[in-house]
């Protein structure tokens, strides 16, 4: 009988998932600085050699996990992948960028809660901000809009990215957590209207 060549990969994936789940849980329980490799292996119910087969230490685990999740998000919200380049703006049709963003955050909710609320901002929050900012820039660049902007590009990117990050930081901690579709629609409408019009200050 031919051996399933995918089986080792499934085992590796399961082991890594178990370690990551234990790691995230321990961040909530003890905080990153207090976690030891022994804590992680005990919580994950794996031996130390298994852990070291995948990660050098807890810092390596955090770094690899950060690169993996933010790399995945970067691909998902890139305008060519998300279909954002073909989106022409519709008040009742959520921007694909926001749908991909909030769907990914929801599917990895506990990870993002831990990284955004239990670590120093420079370790993860700033990196997430840069991923979002780069996606906005790619969208502008793909449409060749740099010379047509009403405000300097750096100010536009800083403002739009910071606004989205502010919403994410509040939303990820909200126990009610609006659905990704709802969040995508509201941010689409807010973006299309602008803050002043959304406030009802100007018609």
C-alpha cells in the first residue's frame, strides 16, 4: 500500500498548531515575559525536543508566528488578490479590502487579541500598521493616482492606516464584535463619505 506522503505534513501542522495555541493561551495567562519553553511544552503536551525541532526559543516562535500571520494578511489584502482594483465604490457594497481584513482578523481572533493587547506596540501593532499602510499604497500605485491626490501621499497613508488601526484595536477587544461583513460595510461607507459628512456637518 502506498504511504500517504501528506501525512508527515499533517502531523507537523498539527504539532505547530498545538504549540501556537498553547503559546497564545499563556500570553493571556502569564504575559510573554514570564513564559518559559517549559511552560509552552507543558501546556501543549509535547516534549522539549519536539518544540526545538520547530523553534529556537519563545522569541523565535513569536517572530515566526508574526511573520506567518502578517504575511498571510498581506497577501489577502493586496489589491490584486482582494479584487480591490476592480472595485469602483458602492455605498451598499463593502470594499473587498475591508472584507478580507476583518474576515482574517475574525478567523484569527485570539491570536490578534494576544498580539495587540499583551505585547509592546513595536513588537506587533506597528508591524500590522505597516501591512495595512502598504496595502493602501499598493492600491494607489496600481491606479497611478499619486499625481492626482488632493493631499500629500504620506499624510493620506498615515491618516487612512491609523484610522483603520484605531478601529481594529477597539473592535478586537469588543466582546460583541460586529461581523466582518458589517465592519467592512461601515468602513466602506465612512471612507466614501468622509468624517465630516458622516458626522452630518456638511451635506
